């Protein structure tokens, strides 16, 4: 919940500073080691009503798989391994999977609102 509220707060600030009056979608990137996408979606729907102009914003999540890379030979693993199976070096390091960032928002700004209402620019 707290994580989603942080995202909503950041999105509200971005929307306000760009003159967006209604956010329709928020696109984020989440590493699979950073957060559970299903839990984020659930919390998003529960919390967004308190963060205008995001009350109806959909959450689009791009999930990044976790990968571990051997510092010595560059071998990649999709699961944590204690020792590189290719060269025997210890503890390949986590290279991706901890990302959590807002990529962009979609929404209606003042200009778009006037245009769709058919008023002169
Ligand atoms: Zn290796």
C-alpha cells in the first residue's frame, strides 16, 4: 500500500506540474524482485480515489525479470546461484529485477480538454 501511495503522490505532482486535469493511465516498470504486480494493481484500485486527478487512472505494469550475472565471465542466470556454473566464480550478482519507476503518464491537459469540447484554441 505504502509503495503505491508513493507512486500516486509522484504521479499527482507530475500531473499538476504538466497541467494534466485527468490522468487516464500510468505506465510503470517493476522488477519482479521489487514488488508483486498483482498486489500493486490491487492497492492501486484501492488507493487511487484519494489522489485526484488519478481517480480513474489505469495502471500499466511492465515487469522486468530478475537476472543474475557472473562478474567474471558474464554468464546469466534467471535464479540465484551460489556459484557460477560456467566458471566457478562465487556469487553472480543481481543485475535486474529491482527496478521500480514511473515511465510516463497519459491524460488530458487543459489544451486537450478545450479541443475535445470544440472550443476555439
Ligand atoms: Zn562465471
